[in-house]
């Protein structure tokens, strides 16, 4: 029993120390974009804001702290006679599956427009966590990129809406993040306890004691007491 308890405590401590495994559910992301049916099933195409866009399967690499870094490529499909525009969305996810930073860049006609590195926080310096941080990062990313795009005097409809398309992909990517903890620790069953054996009735009642005992005989007329020793059977 003691050894089983010790083993359970060791297994539980090991499970607690293991970090959650963070990953991207490619299937869920692809389904939300219409399916990975383009470019040898490596990309999805979909209409948005009056234009067509193409999103490729994300590239994921681990970070030193146990999180992941995600790079997502998005194209603005402009037709046979025009070259496509390209964008890259980069997201850093911590070991708990929370987005902590994001950055994006757009390449249009040889010009590259990059956003600042967006971190989760407020103007007062307060750090946000969880979903609130993810929403704030997405909002700040689109605002920052849209302002820089506006300064470039981009007017084509599909290009002007590129930041909104990045936000769309950002939201879907956030929903596809999975953070799974270590497998549950199996609790070993208590070892069977030996059943207590009842004592024989003769022993419990004081019977069956065959050890011979001596009798002391005292004469009523006085004299030396006589000890009678039993004769062994």
C-alpha cells in the first residue's frame, strides 16, 4: 500500500511539471477557410470584401519557452494578367496557448509595408491576458497596418481590404490554437488485503490446551502438602 502511494505521488508530481503541448489544428483552420483544396491541398481560396484571397497552411516552429511561433502566408489573387499581392501574418503563442505578440507585412507592387510588433497591453501599461489580450493584439495590428497602408495611397479595393483579411485569418487562427495538458495520471488500485483467519473455537474458548498442570493436595489433618504430578498420556 505504501509503495503504491509513493508511486502515485511521483507520477502526479511528474505530470504537474510537464507543460501543456501547444499546436495548431490544421483541419479546423482549413475548414473555416473553405478547405485545403488548392495548391496540392496546401492552400484554401475564399472570397472576402469583393476579392479573392488564398491562405496557405501555417508554418509552426517551437519557441524556447515551450510555446509556438506561427507564420501564415496570405495572397490577394488578382487574376491571370496581374501578379498577386502577398502578406505574412506572424503570431507568437505562449505555452498556455495564449497569443502574446503579432506582426504582419504586406508586399504590393514591390513595396513592403510592415506593422510594428504588437504586444498585449493598454495605454496605461496594464498587461492583458487570455482572450482579452488576443482581441487587443488583433485590433492594434489591423489599426497599425491600415494606417501605414493609407500613407502609401493604396486605392485598389482588394488591396485596401488586405488588413481586414489579415484580421479574419488572425481570428480563425486564434480559434484553431490547441493547448493540451499531459495525460491524466492513472491511480493504482489498493492491493488486496489478506483476510483475517478466525481462531479455532477450542483455542478461543481456552480449550485444547493439552499442557499438563500439577495439583496441590492438602491433608485436613495437617502435615506436608502433597503435590500430584499428572501422568503423561
